C-alpha cells in the first residue's frame, strides 16, 4: 500500500542550527502539506504546496521556514535557525486532489536543545 | 473562531465492549468532517470522511454519525480490540482544501484486556 515516508524519525539539534526534514509523498499525489504537533497539543497546519509553489501558509510559517520540492519525489521543510519552541512532531501529508483524504507520514520528532 | 471540541478527553474500556466518542464543532462554513486514528508517535490515519449531506458512514467496526444542524458528530466503536487503543481525532474542514482543517485535541482511548 502506498504511504508517505519521512526521514529522519528523530532529529536533535542545537538552538540556532538549521534543520531539513524530508518527506516522500505518495507518487500520484499533487498536493503536499506540512503540519506540526507540539506535545499534548492539537495538530496545526503549517504550509501547503501545489504545482511547485506554496499555495497557503499559516502564521506559524514565518521567514525561518521554507519548503522545496527539489526533484520529482522529495518534499522538504527547512528551518533556518531553530528555536526552542520549534520542538514538535512534524508531519508531512499528501493528497490526490484538493480537499480529498489526507495521508500522513509517521512524522519527524524534532527536539531543539 | 473555528473550534472543534471532543469528549471525553480520555476513556478506558474493557476489550470487547462498545464505546462512543463525541465531537462538537463551530466551524462555519462547513465542508466535511473527518475522524482520524492516531497511534502514539505516529501520523493520523483516516477512518471516515463525511460531507454535510451524510448522516452516517461506516468503516469496519467504526461508525461515524453527523448532525450538521446541531454541529455534532460521534464515532462509535463496536466490539473493541486492544489495537483500538489510540487517540481519535475529529477534524472539520471549511470550504477549500486541506489548509482549512481544524483539528480537535482528540480522545485518548485505552482498551484493557
């Protein structure tokens, strides 16, 4: 069964360092998303990506964040200068069409020290 | 403000018993309502998606109901199994895409033998 895969599963970094979280969406999906979940809190939308550009972003997704689809399969989230409050589980998701079922990856647990 | 409230926050039941989880929402306008299952440390997995015109939808032992007039939904689990232990998240979508999802905080369900 097709699935969204994310790497790494855990990432520990020092405050101020750059991190790149990687995702391989399901191959025939066209819409890609990043969500995050701080421990004990709700899942929150970060950014959506379609046709090689950001289609929408939340207020969380500030200038420290960027996304890229460097080739036909990978979808990355970069945090330029991590802060303590960036510690969270980051989920990549994809969908075949706008508004359709979302398929989530298993997440990357980011810990900023 | 769009909100999704779930109850109870946590629930413990014996294996084989049934249970019902509740979701109230204030999202307006409304497009669809989804129930997800999230195992600890994993991404959410879709159980059901219902539009405003659907009253009930089943997926195996999971049955979701929706009352769009009262803005309430429930998820009924029949003949619970140990593997049902997880968080169950109600997610409501406004018009448009998956950027407009409002997540509930979930109900933590524990099945004991």
